[in-house]
């Protein structure tokens, strides 16, 4: 006789917990019958168990018996929505049950539980969780707004230098010393940290205006802490005057380091020759021997013309034999042959001297398919100049957004995303993290040397 009622444990105020021991083998129905039968009439009609269940003042009686070695033991639970006094009275009445069928029995109250206190604990814990989430969301919104304002402010400080419109700081023309970095993102990070005398190499294309500027200033080349940074140092030092080199921490890029790391790296700058020797290059690519008398800088402080950095020509009136294979073309009026055109000599003189053993095979270029170009061009264009990154699912629905300088840590939140599009450079570090998190595409403005993997890294 397992009685049903209107009131259930979840809606009750109190829960009566009783432990019983019966000297015989009895079933679930025997125990329920004994409780109803022996408590009947003890407390009057109003406190009769059947009447209380019918009116919904007590709930379903749960019995969990166990039979072992000729005895039956277990627990009984009875939920009550009556007041504290009535519930205590009912519990005491049930405790008087001393027989179940023909077997001796003992019922003992082990707990009268206030179920509302448990609900209060649940409410309190849930309220704390909701408050914590609200505070986190509010702080995140404030942080995002602060970052947006800060980035807007530093982006407004960025200037353009020369006819090539190279990204630079506002103090680049007047500063006696300049800091040369790889790209626009690096310039923005330096401006954010109050270093205004910075200028970008403009990627792999070193422009003539930057080459000329280096002759007029003391120069510090600030490179990324990877193989690409070393190669950039070799490249630009083969084209113009570099005095010192500072290197970002291993595995990090200039665009993502903090102000503290930035100042530490700049304070540890070393002369170019020392940097290249540590990198295994025995000679300095650009020879900065003193110029001959009368061949110094002009009234504006400019150095020698382009292409004459490694060595000036012979004194006036002397002619140097041309190297074998560099033939003369049509003779002039005096019968002297002329050497190769000036621009060809420039390229020859500026070629970096790199031992054959250090040459590395170039990675095969991965070109986007027409479908990939159509899919990713618009998302990448929408991020231009914002230094942000967005994650998308397979339907190209946006699932997350972050700043480029915090993207490495945020990739864990974008786990399994179809694509991550960023207004920045796809580095080896980002590529490896994206591969670990099962991301299919990385779309950026440029990319470094990445190696092989399952992630398609594309530039558009």
C-alpha cells in the first residue's frame, strides 16, 4: 500500500527521517501498512495519515528496506507541509510503531529536516553565481570599452612617413634616435606604450625613404623573438645603416608584448655586429667604414647615395677593372667602356651575404580557392585597422571576438571554430595553438613561416 498524495518532497517544509529495524523478513507494503494502521486514531481524525495525505499536508512515504540474515532494516522518509509543532507530533506518533506483521520492530527518528534551509542554501549559492557572472560581464564590457578607446587614441597618433606612407610615430622626424619595427601592428603597440619615435619596415619591402632616414638617425631595430626576426635583421642591415638590435622574448612578437617587456628588451639592445655573430653570421652585411674625405653627409645630414654603402668608388681619375662576367657596353667618346647600369650594381651591392648552408627551402605558397576568397574577404575587410580578431562557425556565424594582442590566450575559448579572422600577422605560435584547438582556418593580413599542419592559413 504505497500511498500517493498531493504534496511531494520538493514542495514540503519539513522532512521526517526514520530508521527502522524489524526482527523478520517483511516487504515494503508491510511497513507502510504498519505505519498507517498503528498510528490511526492516536492523534484524532485531523492528524490521521490518510486524512493528511488526502488534504495534501503530507506527501508520499518513501521506504527503503534491506533484508539481511533474517532481519529487515532501512530508512523511511515522510515529507510534511504542516507547521513545526504538528510535524514533530506526527513524527513522535510514527516512532511508537512496534510491530510489522508478526515481527517485532523499532522505529527511531534520526532527523527532522527543514527543507527550506536547503533551498535557502541553493538560492544563496545560485545568487552568488549570478552575481559573479554579472560582475565578470560588466568588467569585460568595461575592459572592452577601455581597450576600444585606448586603441582609437593610439591609432589617431599614428602618422605616415615619406612618399611610401610608411606607418610611423608622430615624433619620427624630430627624434635623434628611431626604433624600427616590422609592421603597423608593432607601431601601434609602441605608441600605446608611449614610444613615439617608431617606424615600420613596411613588411618585406624596405623603402628608399626608410633607407635614407636611417643614415640621418641613430637606429634601433626591434625584431620579433623568432627566426623571422633574425631574417628581418639580416635583410635590412644589408640595405642601410643599423646601429643596435633589440629582440622580443623568445616566441613572442613586438605587437603582443607588454610595456614592461618592451622596455626590458630595448634596454638590452646590442650592436648589430654582436647580434649577427650570435645568429651565426660572421660579417656585418652593411659595411660602415668611415667615408673618404669629401664624401661625407650633405647639408641635410643625409648619407651616401643609394647603392654606395658597401664601398665608395676609386679616387677621381682611376678606373677599377670590372669583375669577370660583367662586360662593358658601347664605348664612349674617349674609347673607354662603361660598366653595367647603376641600378644593377645597386642590387648586386645590397645583396645579403648568406652562406649557402644557411639558406632554407621556401615553404610552398598556399593560395585561397575562389570559394575561400568569397567566404573570408568580407569578414577580413570589416576588421581592417581595428587590430581585432573574430571567430566563426561553419555557417560563418560570429561566435567570439577579441583583440589581436590577446588572441593567443583566447584561442582556447574558440576551440573547434571553423575560422578565426584577424587584422594582424599569422605567426607560428598562433598557428600551433589553432591546430591544438581544432580550428580549420586562420585568415590574416600576412603570415610568417608556419611549417606544416592541418590548419589552412590564408592571406587575402
